C-alpha cells in the first residue's frame, strides 16, 4: 500500500484510538491538538516545497506523534513511533517510508535534534502553539493536564519556572516556522519572565490556585458541552446543503420556463395564425395558454432575486443586527466601513456565531420561498395540462363542426 492510502486511513484510526484509550486527564494532548498539528504540518510542508510523497510522510508522523500518550506519559515518543510503525507495516507500506515517519516522531522528543527537512517540519508544527496568539489558552490546558498527572496543584512559581525553561528550549528550524512563530514566541517568553519576577506568595498564590481549580472544572464542562469541531462542521455543511438545494430549485424552475415558453411559441405560431380554420378550439386553446402563462409566472418568481438595501450602520453593528456574511447587506458600503464591521464581528465570538446562524436562517427562508413557488408552478402545470387535454378532447368530440 502506498503512503497515500495509509494517510486516508490514519485520521479515523487515530481518532478511534485516542477516544477509546487516551485517559481523560489529557486536556492538552487531545485529538483537537493532533488535528491542529496536522494542519500546521501541511501548511509548513507546502511552504518549504515538500513533494507529495514527503508531505504524506510528515502528515502521517503528525497524526501519530501523540498517540503514545495512550500507553504512557514518559517516553511517549517511542510508544508513538511503535504504534505508527505497526499501523504502516499492517498496510504494507515501504520500509523506507516507515523509517522516515518513525524518525520524524522521535525527533519531537525532548533533547532530540531534527536531522532532515521532514523532521524539522514536524518539530516546528508540534511546537507551533508556543508562537500563536492562543498560547495562554494552550498553556492553561497544559497546566491542568500536568496537575492531574501530578495528583495535585502546582505552585505558580514552580509552573512559571517550568514554562520559562520550556520556552527557552523551543527553537524553530524551518524558515516558515521562524517567520510565523518566532517573534511571538519571544514575546511570550518575555511575558513569562516578567510574571516570574512579579510573583508573590501567601494569600495571592492560594487565591490563584482556587481560581485554577475553578477554571479546570469550567473547562471540563465546556469541553463536554461544546464540541467545537462539530460546530464548525455544522456551519460548513448546512449552508452548502442549502445552496445545493437552491441550485436544484433553479434548475427545476428553468425546465418549467423552457417547456412552457416552447408551448406558447408553438400556439402563437400555429394555432392563432389558423384561428379562422380552427376557431371552434378557442376555449381549450385559451385554457392551455392560461396554464402556461401562470406556470411561467410562478416559475419566474421562484428564481427572482431579492434586492436589499446593501448598507448597514454602526448602530446595527453595535446592536449585532447586521449580518455581514450576506452580500446584500454590504454591497453598497465603502470598503473601510465594511472592514471595520468585519473586524468588530470577528472579535466578538457571540456576534460571529450569531451572524452565521442568521445566515443559515436567511438561506432557509429564501429556499422555502423558492420551493413554495416551484410547487405552485408544478401543480398549475400538472393539473392545467390535464384540464386542457380534457377540454381539447371534449371540444373535438362534441363541438367539432361537420365537414
């Protein structure tokens, strides 16, 4: 089996392994952390110009680099390498590729130094959290994890010293890693060193530990209540489904418009030009014409776009009324005002998710209107055609003039 096929099976294998065997106290080294490392690994790998085969190797290493925590905390890199090697051997991956994956995983261990560009990419991706804006959140989860493993709270001085020592050892090896994470990592280290100097003992330290315990409980509850990746998947899938259904509705409406326009053209070009000869067919002809025109009207209404004002005010943003995810609310706005509104929305998690919910609701309203008009069109066309055919048949049988 090629690495491509193994890479397709790796996410499900790692997800099932971590969910079934990873102890609950691993709040930092979780499946979400693994997927983040994989995404970062792919980003760095593409920026440094890795070929497809090499990129697949580093992605496989990223998927398995934390699986060793299901066995033990100490020496987890060796356990991760063993799990990855067994997985790849079971799928008949070439030995050279297996050795490369194992080497990348072992290179992430403390005290190890990457020797190849592949190992450098994996190491930089594994330590990318140190150079990100959300570093404090990652640090909080890591501290909770360390405390649960230690069986008790860690003192602020002890923890801050560990963090300072850890950040001093962090080094990025690829140009992409240094440019993306190096400067922010240095700032985080400076902040920790300042915090280390300002730490006090006594009641303030006790209060901080109490607050940390409270944060630990809140984090557990939040983790159980809000599956972040599930929410992101929801917001990706639902709008895509709505747009697909909208395209189907437009296609059906276009079929009705084309068919009825063709019928009307035939009637005008043939029947009405010979009305002096077939005047006795005037009633069924007009009935069929009315059916086609009515169907055309409702089919057109189903595809008719809704035009909005295209503007919003600062009051709309402050009161979280404007939905900036829909072009109809900003297409007449100056670029500066739109950028300001988007910045306000992105900095407010509640406003951002609220806008996405309103966007889904608006798509549903438009979709409901389309299908309501489309259903009316099909009903008019179906029953109208039946009535027109019966009218033509009755007229031919009972009203046709004698030759």
